[in-house]
């Protein structure tokens, strides 16, 4: 399901490696993937889903980078393939793709 998130939904990896920071994402550019942000244009991502009532927020570490890239929740299927579900941000992104192809 993790790989399905990449291929069908255009979702990024939400994990990172403590010992290795690949610098894949320039921190002055907003990544195109809907489930990570560098906060350059967070408004276009999941800012509308941060309400203080759920765990959706900004958690540093994503896109295989320790610093400067943020994911929406502590653990999601895009961070840990053993996690049973996608987070609300990833679910919304997948729903948008489905809606695009079915409308």
C-alpha cells in the first residue's frame, strides 16, 4: 500500500534517516507532493486541516530528510509500511486523484 501511495497518489516518503540527510528537497522550494512541506507554501498543503482537535500538524522529518521537511502526522502508511492506514492528509490526496479520474 505504501508503494501504491507513491504511484497512484503522488505521495512522498514521510520517513527519514537519522544517520543520513540526503538533501533531496531544496528547503526554499515547496515540494510538489501533497503530504510533505518545507513551509514555503504550507497554505496550499494541509494547513486547513490543522485544527488542534486531531494529530494533524507539522512534524519535522520527511522526504528522507531529518530537518526542514515536515510531514502531517507522527505516523502514517507513508512513514511506516506496517501502519494500518494512511493519514487524513494522504487520504484527501488519494481521494482527489480518484475524483479527478471519475468526474
